[in-house]
C-alpha cells in the first residue's frame, strides 16, 4: 500500500507597525519595588527554545518586569546567568537550544524546521551568588516545599544556598519588598507533555497545601506582590499545531483501498474520504480482539513530539508502509478527551485556589490564562501595533519548543503582570515596548 502524506503547516512571516503611545511618569503607588523577587518555573527562569540560555534569561518575563519597575524605584534584579547562548549542560543528555533552519525530511523535501543548534553549552557549575530570579525549570508547586530539592533539580542546584533546605527558605534571605509568583503550570503540564503517561496531575489538596505554604512564606517576609493563574494547555502550540484530522487522503482510489483494508482485512469500522481524516490512535479500551485502535475525535490533541517522519513515510496514524497493518499513533503522543477533561478540571480547580488565596491575602492576580486564550483565537492579539497569535513559529509569541515564550511573548506576559500591579497597588508602571523584543528568528 502506498504511503500517506502528512502535511505540516506552512510558515508565514508577520509584520508590525510603529508603536505610538503616550508616555507618563512612573509611580510606585502603595508598593515598594526596592527588592523584587520572582518565584516560579521555567516560564520565570527565561527558558525558551528547549533550553536555558543567556539571551532567553536576558529577555525573561521577570527581567522585563524588573526593567519597568526600576522606573519607580526598583533595584537591581539578579539572575543566575548562563554565559552560552546555546544552553547549559544541567544534566546528562540535555541538548542545545532549538534554532530555525533548513532540514531534509524522509521524503527528501527541504523546508524550514526547528533543529538543535550546534553551539557549545555552558558546563554545569553553581553560580556562587544570591539571585532575585527563583525560576526553576521543571518544578511543580509542591517541589518548593521539599527539603533537598537542590540534590534533585540541577537548575536549582546552580543557585541554591543550601543543598538540604527548601526553596521557600530562600525567600527571607533575599529580604524582598515585592514579589511575583508564577507557579503550578507543571502540575498539569508534565502530565500533558507525557500524553497522560509517566506522570500524574498534582492532587488538588496537595496543590492547595503547597501554594498556601509558598505564598505564606513569601508574605512572612513582609513583601507584597502578585501571582499568575495557570493557562489551559489548549492555548499552547505544542498541543495545537498538529490537527486531529491531519491525515490527508489525496485521491478516491487511495480512500477506497484503505476502506477495503480496514473493513475486509482488519474488520475495523473506520471510513476514509478524500481530504482530511482523523488519525488512527492506540486505544487499550477497544473491544477489538487484535487491534486496540480507534480514530481520533474532534477536540483531541496530537503532541508536537509525535515522530513526523514516521507519519509521513511509515504510515503512523493509519497503516504501516512495511507490514501493512494498522499503525496507530502511540498514546504518549496524544491527549484523549478523557485526559483533557482531567487536565481542564485540575486547571480550573488550581485557578480557583489561586483566586481565593489572592483575594484573602490582598494580592493581585495576573490573568495569563485569558491572554493565552486570546493569542490562540483566530484574531490573536495586537499590542503596540504588532499582531501575534499562538501559531507555531509564525505567530511570534511562542518559541521553537512550542511551550515557552519568545522575547516578544515574554514582553506581553510582563505587561499583563504590570497591568495587575498597577490595578492592585495604584501604581503607574509603564508597559514594556513590544517592538523592542523579537519573535522567532528566521534564517
């Protein structure tokens, strides 16, 4: 049987226009920005393009915020800087950042594609100084109250002041006057990235306990600030780039051949037509005696990590080009409606906890969830005359790992934080200029 062609989305450049906005004097309102400390995960650390590297840290969301807070009395904001612009060798097997380049696929077609860069990464070593950016790639909410996290997470090892203490122990040592917290994404994201396998969603009571202790430890220092809510995974291009019906049948004779094989040879009740069709995925609950498979349902998601050459040239998602047997996409590359319901339910519960805690403790909430939903809409958003969407590569907001933001996306996120700060504390911190920050860099 002839192989089926999977077509990747085409890439398009975006345009921007000159920013024209009236400026105003910055005022701190009732806040004190003297010592600003940020707490969170990879989104806080400046991780992007699948790596922690120098320019990503320079353009991290909290570093952009700190630059604007300086206009109203904010002090120096110290980050655990990586020297290399390709990454840091935090653990065995870590790879340099993604860059956009020209690659040859299994069909011999040359096209633009994210690929690992060839530059040298920093060797792993502690930075040896106190930092204001406590962003730790990979952490879940409860990791911040686990003793000895520095022995388990090398990104934290780089700047931890104690190998046996907890992250929350760092707060008082920094004497913060103002903070931002962006935490909890990985409590659902790690499960989603694994396609619902190899990881689990943090139980809601544990999330509540962790966030209560993290926020309580920060407030005990006398600081005040804002905390961000958690976006839904369906707003992120890692989960939205490959359509559920991306199996394109190009002619009727091929559709007829597939339908005959499915019904006559395999006794599977799946029908295919010319044009887009749902992918075939693994389903352990199937009642078929031999083939535990089914077609994807609208709304279910294929992960960007799916082996695309296997789909293009080996028939993954339909029929194996060599064995001519059904060849489903493995579950680790798919989020089913059941898994998505679990993710959505947990995300809503987490955000309700964040809203309640913030209200009870009189701190501001940054609605990142709504902003990323707007980016994922057909219209996208326009800021400073720049149009951005969540579309992979060409949308301008997300980096080449499909999860973390570009410098331009971080500037948008920083402005959302600034909005919340100004609303909560009556300050007049000006927005960062979006046009000062790039999106994806094209070759």
